[in-house]
C-alpha cells in the first residue's frame, strides 16, 4: 500500500511544535540557572519568550485543525451514520443512508438479531430497531422525548431505558421488545417537581424565506397573561446540533420562564437530526444562512397571534440584549408588545 504523503500544513505544525517545546525547555533551563546562581531580580523576558511562542502555536494549531475538519467532514461534522462491515469479503453497506435522524449509539442483540440504536430526531432522541437483513428501521414507542440510556437483557426480549422530556425529569422504564409495552419503574421527576409550577411548552415552526420548515418551540411563564408585556430570550445553538427537548440543561428554559421570560428555541440549518443535506449546510457557510434564519424566526415569532394581546396595534420593539453567547449571532432579549 502506498504511504499517504503528509500535508505541508501538518509538517509545518509539527516543526512549530518542536520549536515551541525547545523554547519552553530553554526558558525553564535559564530560570533554573538564575535561581541556582542566586539571582534575585525578575525575569520578565523569559516569561514573554515562552508565552509568546505558545500564543503563536495556539493560533497555528487552531487554523490547522479547522482546515483538517473542513477537509475530512464532508456532509456534516457530527451527523452519525451506521454501516455494516462484512468481515469475509470486506464489503461495506450503509444502513442509514436515507434515515434522517443522526445515530448516537447502537447495540446488536444476539437474541432477536436486531440492531438497536438511539438517534437524534430533530430535538428528540429516540430509539429504533434496525433489521440488518432487510434494512427496515422501526421506531420504538418509548415514553420520553429524549432517551438518555438503555440496557437490553441477554436472555429475554426485554430492556430498560431512562429519559426525560421538555417538562419532566428522569424516569426509568421497562420495555417489551415483542409487544412494545412500556411501564415506569422509577419516577424521579415526581419528587423533583413536587410543589413546582411549570409554564406551558409548545412547538412552533415556520417556513423560511428559502422555503424550508425551521423547527422550534417556546416556553411560557407560569400563569402567562397575553395582555401583559414579557421579555423574551431567543436560545439557539448556531449549528451542528439541535437544542434537545429536555427539562434539565445548562440553559434551563423553564427557569428562565419562571423568572418571567418567554423563551423561544430555534433549530436552524446545520443541526443534525434533520437529514444529511440539512446538517451539511453549516460547512463553509460561516453562519450566514443560520443567522438569517434565527433573525427571520425571531421576527415572525414576535407577531405570533396567540401570544399577543388583542389590544396590540403595533409591531414588537427590540429593546436590548439580555446576554451573549459564543455563537454565530448574539442571543437577544425582545419585548412582545
């Protein structure tokens, strides 16, 4: 087999790595020599020499990895696909080529000869069974929006799984693989949400200027009153992955809603779970399409009739940003008036 030629950028990065390591070693050696010689002054030039080298290296490494990612992730950076490899003849068969959800995990069950997978389906994580002999994929009737994990029995057509949804915490279930019957074993959410009042969560989608359906959802404050004015947070991830439909996350939408905000979550182009073509849109797009969809969706949502008072006669005003996030566009807080 012909050995693959190393790219010039990789050679350059390796040489720069060697120079940085050598510079760092010499810097520590000089500092050690100064201490051993009884030098009592400061040595800012050593710190400058070392930190400057590492700063330059960090920039080069970031550029190299971005280049490598662009060259080796055609069709999306994280859209999970499943393949069947035949050990005997070394043939490879794609199993999820025409399957829009993005595969997260899989397990081949020796008892029923099925492959069980979890996959992102828009803002949900569902479970599926895949028949490797005919390629048919069947969605399991799990009772939560997002399946966190599962375990299949070795000698029975049973499994356990746990998950959560937009308005409840984790629950553990049993699942019969033959008749799809599911029953709850442990409900952690019942105790966690005792004496807690949550606002309403609704799906809200729109058709973009490009003709695509852009999916989303929104959270209302508890005891929402359409005649009142509310601040709004637009929460999104600027590409590659959807914002999952879970109650507990680092950006807790129900907490924001409990503080009096309307929270709008949008799944723009580039997110996985919508098919390979949709997820690949972020590649070399530099956020332009994503930003346009976020702005368009926010404007359309602000005039969504069920959220507006019948007395309102003028369009909403964009007042000020509430907080910013390292993404394509800053998250905005708007007032629906």
